C-alpha cells in the first residue's frame, strides 16, 4: 500500500457517507447490473434458441436445454426480484413473494414469444434488405431491444421496482434504443436501424407501427418534474403508422391517427387525424449555389453564403 | 428441477415448433454471432496491428504474428462461410467453396487497408480536435465501423448470404453506425462522432465525403417492401460532399452533386446540383421571449407560450 | 501453416511499413484501449461503490476496498500515463512524471464525486420517470458518460495526450454519448436518454443544463480543419438552459442565453438572448390527408401526395 493514499481515502469515505451514491450490503442492496445483464442474455436464448449461443441446438436436446435455461433464469431472477422488492419503502421480501413474481413472469414467456414472432414478420415484410426471418433474428438489433422491453413490461405490470428499468437499460446500451418498460406496444412492431429511438414510460403504440432511427416519443420537460410522476406524459401512436428518422413527437395529449405517415425530422406537439401525411413544406428549403466552384476546396459552413 | 416448470416448457417447445425462431443444428445451422464477432476483432487486429491488442507488437515478431492471425481468421471464417453458404436454398457447401471464398476475401485485405489509410488521413485533416493519425486509429469509432463494412462489402460482392450483415451489425452495436455491407463507399471517407448514422444497402458514396452523427441515407418505406428487393433504393452522394448532423436523404433517384454542403436536420427527397448549399431558411425560426423571467424556474415546454 | 498465405503476408507487412497504422513496441507504444477500459470500470466502482460490482459493499470493508481499488487504478493509470506522455514529440517519461500526474488526478476524485452527486440530483428532479437516486445511478447512462468525462477532463487539464480521449471514447461506445474531455461542464448537468449527444472539445456548459438525446454542440466544418486546432470552435450554453432532442447548435460565437429553451430538431448557428424560446414555426408544418384511406395499405413515402 502507498501510505500517501491515506488522506485521499479518508476524503472519499467521508464523501460516500455525506454525499451518498453507495450501495451497501447492509441497506438497500440493489439489483446487480451484471446479474441482470446475464438474465437478459439467458432470456434471449430462451426466446430464440440457437441464435445467441456459441452453437446451434440439437433437436433431441431442445426440451432439456429449455429446462436448464429456465431453471437458471428462475434462480437468478428470484434473487434479483427479492432485492428489488425490498427497496420499496417499508416492505420486506418473503421468499414466496419473489417466487410468485418470477413464476408469473415466466408464464408470460410464450405470449411474449408470439408477439416477437409478429415483430419478426413485420420487419421481414417491411424491409427489402431483409433476406428472411433468420436475418431479422440474427442481425436486427430492434428485436433484442423489443424482446427485453416486452419481458421488462411484464415485470413493470407486476409493479416490480427498479429491475425492469435495469433490463431495458441493458438493451439500450447494446442497441441504442431506449424503450421504457412502461410503454404499451402492440404487435407487428418494427424499428428499422433504431439507434437513438426513445419511447417514454406512458407511450401507447398500436399494432403494425414502424419507426425509424432517432424517433422520440417523449414528454414535455416542466419545472417540478417529480410532480408529474405517475401521470400520462407521452403520446399515443395508433395502428399502421410510419414515423421517419429523427422525428420527435411530444406530449400526453398528442395522438397520431391510424394509418398516418410522419416525415423525417419533424417536431410534432399536436394531434393529427387518421391517414394524415405530415412534413415540413419543401419551399422552405433553400438550395443555393456555393460561392466556391471547386469541389476540392472542401466544405464551407452553411452560414458562409447567407445574408 | 422445479417440477412446476413442466407445462411451461411444453408450451415453449410447442411455440418453437409452431412459431419458429429457433436455430436447430439439424437444419439451417446459421452463422454464430459470437464467432463472427471474434472474426471481426481479429480482422481489426490484422488491419491495425497493436491498436486493438493488450500489448503492442515487437517489430521482429510482425510477420509471425500476422501469419498466426491470418491462420486463425481463415479457420474461423471458413467455418462460418460454410454455414452461411448452406443457408441458400438448395445449395450445399463443398469444402472447396468456402476455402475459395475465404481466400478471395483475404487477398483483398491489402486493398481494404489502403482505403482505410485514406480514411484515417481524411479524419485527421478534417477534424481540428485530432492530434494525429494515432488518435484517429485509437479513438475514432467510425474507423471500426468503416473497416468492418469495407471487409463485409468484399463478402457481399462475393454474394455470401447473412454473414456480411452479421459483421456490420457487430460494428453497429459497438459504434452506433449502421452501414449496410452493400453500400459502395469511396476513399477518404470520414464520419465524425457517428452515432445514429445509417447508410442503406444500395447507397453510393463518392470520395472525400464527410458525414456527421445522425445522418441517414435511406429508402422510402413502401407497402410491399419485399417487392423492392434487389432494386436501387438509396441515394447517391458525389465527391467532396459534407452532410451535417441529423440530416436524412431519401430515395433512389436523389443525387447530391459534387462539392455540396447539406445543413443539419434537413429532410431531403430531391436531387441538388453540384456545389449546392442546402438548409432551412432561418427566418422560419422563431426566437421569442419566455413569459417567465426567472431562469431558476426551469424549462417550460415550447408550446406554453404559443398562440 | 497454409503455405499459400506467404505472398499475402508479404503484402500486408509491406502495407504496414508503407501505409502505417501499426503500433510497434519499439516506437510509439500507445496506451492500450483494453487497459484504459479497465481503468474506467474501476473508476466507476470508486465513484459509486457497489453499483458496478457483482455484489454490494459491506460497510466494515469500505475503507479496505477503497484502498485496494485506488491502488489498482493507480498502478494501471501510471503505466498508461507513461505511454501517453512519451508519445509527445521529443519527450521522455521519467517515472516521477507519471506518478505526479496520477496523484494530481486522484486528488480530484472527491471533487468529481461532488459534481456527479449534483448531476444525480438534477436527473431525479428533472425526470418524472425516475423513482429515486438509486435508479439514476443504476440505470441512467448519462451518469457513466459524464463521470468518465469529468475524470478525463482532469487529465485533459493536465495536458495529458491521447489518454483522455480514449477514456471518453470508451464511454461513447457504451452510452452513445460523445463528450470530448476538453468540454467545460457545470454542476447539476442532466442528459436524458442521451444516445447521439455530441459535445465538442471547446464547448462551455453552465450549471443546471438539461440536454435530450441527439443534441449536438458542434463546430463548423471548414477546409483546412487542422489550422483551427487549439482555437475556440464550439458554442456556449449558459445556466438553466434546456435543449430538446435532435437539435444542433454550431459555432464558437454562438451563445445560448441563460434560462432559454430550444425546441427539438432546430439547427441554430446564431446566439439567442437570455430566457428565449426557440423553435420552428408550426405553420410551416403540412398536415394533409393521404390519398389512400385504407390504413392496412401501409405507409406511403411523403412525396407521394405532393405537388
């Protein structure tokens, strides 16, 4: 040990006690991000056997492997459920409670799988670049993000604290898509490319909805944000809506009517009726000749020729 | 084993058979995402020796290490090529076929390296924040994304199914840049920051092109998407073009003329001639005083003071 | 060994020597991305004990664990500092120099912790979806990105080459937020969701600033970029400003006055006074009925009904 580190350690330990931000075994004992990440990986293996593994599954081993995986998920998930449930103020976690939550969760997996199968179908039908369902499951990151969100949503509906958000954040880190576990999402859901997509806690999305990268279904930012906790804050997107890249749709009262198409980079804070087409008028786009005619001169900043 | 899991396992196994989404050893036996990820890491080590390793390379060991790495890449890649080629309907994979594909791929690595060296040069010259080529190779994520895309593009040109997309998706997960292996990309290519960039399958990009984060070269979304498979769907960007953050350029017929600069957050669905400057007219931007004058009152949503 | 690989290896080795892009032990011996990544993980563990570990910390072990971690960070960081300092032209790295830099860095950790505690507070107060400080530390990726940036900024101020950028790029890959170590960032800083955020090297951000995903504080791209090295290139954002998703603010002279709110998807290249509200006029938004009335017909591209 470097004896010179003494005063620094003293300062840090004081900071832990005074400023907080420390997870002590004796108190909260929060869910472990690492363990939750492992649970998420195992759930993807249960949902799509052979796609997230080092090797494919032999047909004769299918039941046995499914049993082993469910047992492992079950063991780990009960442990994390217990920690998460205990963080709720004044609530203990009798073992039966985490077992009950875990079992109710697992029983929903076949329904989650059915919804995901419709998502795979929507992606294949909607994207000419997709060669088949296999490619969608192997190489479309939205499927990981939506699979974990559909699982986390089950726990969110069971009113489990913290754990669902740690799950969707695991998927966010891997895919760039931040889909809150509270969001209600219909079947045949497809997000193409997906990086930068944000779907807020109280958003409601119909069936056959297609989003592109960078779409946000978001809330207004208001002073005293915590007063809005539990209220509806995010928009509704009805069935068969397509929203192009980079568009932000904001507000609890904003409803995008069924069958509508919203163009790219729109900032929409109002409702639109069914079958609408929404975009910024192109006459507002300025296309001017640059002063310099030499392409090799490199790019000028847009303001150079203004005014 | 928890005997209560029996009915759930039965349901899941039935779902595997009925709904699909399972990779069985007896049938397709798809490429393994994990193995492909390892191949990508090894390719980066071959392309930039000493930058992606725990320790730098001793000059006297350079040939030996290169030989070892190529042998390992070769072994793993042949295995995955074999699996990928077999997925094509009615086609087997004689060992010689994967060997031939693998060898043709490896022979292109020096040319890929030369293109990447021009990309490093473009990044250094284009970004005042870069201290030198070393910093670009160490810390600019676009170089990983473009290196893997340039490799995957070789396999795409060889008409290898699935594998190229799993490679670029590996890079997408690491960098947030989704560059389809089909895209044709010229030399001296630079993407600054890069998160959220999407470049579609049939995009064509000239030389000395500079993109910023969130730029999309994308296709129109049409009903019956699979009917467009194989057709040109994405734009052309000619030489010496700069496109700022968040801009979406859409459509097969859209050509951005050489030497043009496109501003941020533009949604462009038409061609522009060479040396154009494109942006939204600033007079459309509204800058209003807020009702509240107290900065500490926090942010109001934009609609609050409208109307 | 496959004897056929000989000519390829010869070509690659020639490319290493001629084209460059190789990190040799005998010359530069750059910082290792892997080791820097490990240092970043350990720093997060020191800053928020128990949140990034497999298990929580026992109160009685707190001092001992802090000591062990600081000793490990110290050992690894001195090694990487030595390599980074040696890359500066004509400068050796006497052991005392890296020890001095390392110690000066560690001594700033309590101050970094205090700033991060204010960021946690800002996130909790600003986001109705947050259940408490624990959720912010466990599941809000901006905190990782800002924690690493605040650490890297200390080394940047010490004029350490390369290392700070490798650190922030490690965080960029994990979170999608690219915050340059040079940026000056005030307290109570909150980035919600955060994917695609870019903050440039010379940006200056006040206190109580809130950014959403996809916000860029960026520089103009000019021919001969390297001539601008060291100059101010990025905007200033004063206290209590909120900037919505996808907005790009550009230029060294651009100042966003205190208390202002900037709407989503704005491209702003001019200053705005304090307490401004900035957005694109909504009358420019076109909301039209689609030709097709059948929602099941799928999405048409926006241009279909124009003209």
